[in-house]
């Protein structure tokens, strides 16, 4: 066997067909044209203009997993993960909002909605005409769904919701929300949870929560007071539905982490080659070389775990363990990569003149959102022990 030339690295198979590769290139061009010139201003204002989601819808980014018959792109989950990685390389707050819209909100409706609900809602969501939010977390119920207090009651005219949700991405801006609420007590004594669709007119907006990172993303606190709601899927199946959605959502968070880490690593490597101290590029010093080596290794491992979980989703598999592994490793590795990247930049990295400090702030969310790292370890362990 002839050895490969040293200057010709082997490309990892992406699993994308030509249409999906073209879409990925289009997403990158969209970011260069519409995101890169404006993202620093969005960061200062802590606000994403509505127009950017309309523009994203125009190029298909708001309905990536929706079949063409309902106005979407019909991408594989692997292709979707690649796109979220690309978006996150440019501006993580926008990538977060688009990922949540696609995998959690639209995903929930596509998986459990009736044909009438899908026909009514999905085309407008996939086009970017409407935005969606997924409301699970409450002040006393994060990863512990058993602490949920938002209640839905069936009346003669339909379902009504009362309650309080927090840390809801796009909660103040969504035209339609998927909301989890308790609807009674299950046979095993646990709270019975069900999923509901709510139009924006039924939501009381409390505030945009000020956050450490992802500042431009609309992280909201909202309330419901006898809000008119529509059952989504079967009554009492909300907990199972949410777990299925979180399997998919956690892959999106892992992809988000990989994209942020790619941006930080690329900047650090370039800076190490260009920055000179003591008469040498700092890339000549072993301390910097080892930071780059560790970051490159962790980055490739994180991407592989993420794409592996996405591949299994495309095979129709449940992926609680694989999704948790991808999110756990990618988020924690990306935090280390971003920290090293800032360190390599020195004082320049600590300043706001460069996006290094933003990468480090933004990446922290990936260790918290859709289940903290500690929750991911619990999920992984439970799945491992089931396999014994």
C-alpha cells in the first residue's frame, strides 16, 4: 500500500449527499452575508432582529428537518447537525435560536401533532413566517419534571393552562409555543404530563432574562392565566414526548458546542502563527503547541460523537445515551478549547476587541441547557446499567 502524501489529509466522510452539501455551502454564505457584518451589533444590543429569521427562512434554515411537502428541506439529522455547527461558528446566539426552533419546537409538532395541526402550523414555521418556542422549564422544575406546577384543565370549551415558565428560548417572540403541563396523576403516582400548543396571544410576557452568554438570544420568563390551549399528541404522554425531543435537542446543543469551539480553535491557531514574542512565533513554543494539540484532539472527538448520535437518529433509533455522551463531551471539551484559545491570545483575548471572550461566555450554556453535565452523566449511567 502506498503511503498518502503528507500534504493530503484524508477527509472524514460526512454522510451528506450533494443536495445537502450544497445546502451547507448556502448556509455558510448566508452567515457571511447576513450574520458576520451584524453580529457584534446584535451582541451589544442583546437582541436579534426579526428580519434575520425571515432571511433564514428564505434560505431554508427554519425548516431543515421538515419534509418538502410541508415547506421544508427534508435534511437528514446529520446534515442538520453540520448546519448548526456552521451557524455556531459565526454567531452562537442565532444558532441556538434556530436549533431550538427546528429540533424541539417543529420536531415536537412533526412527531406528535395531528395532520390538521401539521398542515396549519408547519408551513408557516418552516418558512420563517412564524417563530416557535418549547416551554418545559419552570422556576422549581428544571431537569426534574416531577416539580412541574403549570397545570392544564379540560373545560367545556377546551383546555386551559395556568402556570409559570422560565429560561424559554424565544419565549417572548414565538408565534406558537409547545408547552408541557401537568394534567393529573398517573397510575404510578407521578404527575401526568401532557403537551399543548398555545398561540402567542395566550401568553403573558414577564421579561427577557439577562444572561452571561448568548446575550442576543431571547431567553424569556412567561406566564399563563387560563390560557386557551390545544392538546398536542395523547394526554398523559408529555413526559415520554419530552424525553424523545431532548434526545434530539441535546445533539443540537453538542453541534452548537462544536461550532463555537471550531471558531475559537481556528482563531487561536492563526494567532499562534502570527504573534511573535522573543523573536519567534508563539507557535514555536511547546506550551502553545500542547494547547493546540489537546484542543484539536478534543475537537475532532466532540464532532465525531455528535455526528454519530445524529447518524443513529437518522436510522430511527432512540439515542438517550449517545445524545447525552455527545452533549457532555462536546460542551465540556469546547469550554476547555475556548479557554485555551483565549489564553493563547493573552490580553487581546480578554478584550472585547476580539470575539474570544464571547466564545467563552457563550459556550457555558452548552454545559447547562437541556440538562446540565451532571444530568447527562446520570442519563449515561442509567442507560449503561440497563445494558448489563
